[in-house]
């Protein structure tokens, strides 16, 4: 990317923005206007808010900031400022209606493309304006994943359709691998589109640990469930147990117990819980309880990133588990190509050199680490992207899900949420300390 000419960079930015918009349009055209303005869950905005918010951020950062153009709609800045209004309060605001919102994002996009024509992108170094285009593309894709989560919460007939993901090869994977101890480079300074919280690159010493080769599957999770794991306090942390009691949490979100086993609802389709697919829609607390039941623990964020990026042969940290190339459909289940996670082991080409599968795509993976800035962190271009969330109330998730676009995921990408959240596409994998003698 750093080698691209300004003209190529412009073409790349335009194509990425267009791809994001196709997704936003598909997600918002899939439902009627009534559904677009409705709040499907208190946890989410109405879809029409996300759509206009996407336009509003694009206006702010590309049209006004990079382009230095006159504001299009300064009167609506406040409505679409996520910090001004909680999600639950957004339906009551005088929002743009569906037709207005669509016209607004279209007009902003035309202006943003106009800015792109002349925005400075000279030399080998990516300029701040090029970064702004990458950031806004990621922003739109992040909201596209949020809108997909809103679709999952929506009641009614299915409106989204996608082909089934690939099946796993018959060959059974080893359950765990040993990741050798030692220093590795975490975070990045060179990755052009990396957001502030992924920076800078820094050395971290990670002692040897053992990691599951795949995320925990529904089948394994059912064993925890059926053995009474939700009813035994010893597996739960104190806040986890309090949450489980208060909300009477007895299974992953969207699961239902039927006389013949566990079923789930997925984008309006009722189906049997699939045995070999990573479990999704679990909170941090449930993930943590499972790991304790299994005699294991969640990986730390540094362990997760070492497993995903460290190349034992060169000692270097790479961009992805499979190397430095951008993700393709062979590597990972990303980009809403499929509306579900793929079976454990379904992406052999995306495995790490040590044989860890599906670190990127399928399901976000909870880690045991709180959200903080790396040593040397500096907020840009605005404190509200990450810095205001630093602290012990958020846990880090890694790797992206089937709902995450390739433009918005990397081995260094950091997501965060409250440990009680499970409407997101969240799963996990288990780690543990090596047993005596195991670490060599
Ligand atoms: C990085 C997914 C936690 O959705 O809250 C979107 C991304 N920031 N608009 C979020 C984001 C501003 C953010 N997450
Ligand atoms: Fe946003």
C-alpha cells in the first residue's frame, strides 16, 4: 500500500468506500421504512440512525476536515454525535427520515469523491488525508457490522440471505498447540490504516502458553450447559455470577431449549444449534465460566496477538496469521459473505504457522485484557475513537467475525465492549498455562 502512487491510492480509497456503501445500502434496503426507523432493541440504534451517522462522520472528516468545504448539514451534527445521545434515546430524536437519510449520505459521498480528486496523497508516506479516507471506510464497515447485529435482533421473516460457508475438511485438528515463550512485537507503527489504539509497535514478553486451535464450538458449549455449568457458581467470577443471576442467563443469546435439543434463531431462521460451529453471542462472563469449567482460561490480548502474528521462523510479527497478504475468501470468513461462522477448521489456508485456525473472521474472541492504550499511545484523530473508553469496564475482543469486513480487520485490530454484551458476534477460544515439562 505504501508503494502505491497517489492515483492508485485514490482508486483504492474510492473502491473501498464504494464497497462499504454497497453493504450499507443492502442492509438498509432489506427492510421497509417502518423497520428502518424502529428500535429493534434498546441496545441498538434504529438502522436509519446508523445510516445518517455514517454520512455525518464522512461529512465531518472528509468533506469539512480534509476538503475544507462548507458544511452541508451543520444543523444535524448533534443528532448523529454518538456521545450526545445514548442508543436507547435515539428513536425519540428528530432524525432524518429514510428518504432524507438516503439523499444525505449520497450527497456527502459525491462531495467526498470530489475531495478525493485533489486531496494530497503525494510521496511514499501516507498523508493524513489518505488516513482519513481509510478511517472513514473502516468506520462505515464497523457500522455495517453493528447494523448486521441489529438485523439479528430484529423479529420477523428473514430478509438477509447468503450462501453457506465452506465445511471443514474431514481431517481432525489437534485440539491445542504450544506457543513458545519469548518476546514478540505487539501493535504496529507501519500498518497504514491502523487506528490509534493499535499503535505504536512495542516489544512484549509472553511466557509459553497453550492455545486451542479453534474457537469453542457449539457442541462443546452444549456440554458445559448440559452439565449444569450455568448453575454452578464456582465457575463464574463474582460480577459474572451477579449478571447471570440478575438477567437469568441460561444459554447463549438467541438459543432456545426444545424437547429434542438446542435450537437457535439466526437472522429470522430457526435452526438446530450446529455441533461443529464456533459458539456466538456469548458474553465475556459466559466465556470465562466455560473456560473455568474446562480447566482453562481465556487468553490475554498479548497471547492472542502473538498466536495471530508471531512467525517462529523469522521471529517477526506479520499482519495476519497466514502472512502479510490481504485476506481472501480462502483465508477467512469475513465480509458478510456468509451469515454465520464456518465449522471449526474450515479455513486451513488461514491457519497460523503453529496451526491455530480461524483467528481472523468467524467470531470475535473475548480476551481477558481490559482496554488500555499501549505504551506510547497518542490519541488521533480524535480522543473519542478510543481513549475515552480506556479503563477496566471494557474487555478486548480480537479477530473480527463473519460480519466484519476485511477493510476493518487486521492482526493488530482491537475491539472492545462491556463484559455483559452478547448481541455482538462474540465467541472465544481457550488458553492455559503449560503443564510442568510441557513447555520444553
Ligand atoms: C470499535 C466497534 C467498539 O461501534 O462502538 C463506530 C466503532 N466508533 N463509531 C463502536 C465505532 C465510532 C466502535 N467499536
Ligand atoms: Fe460511529
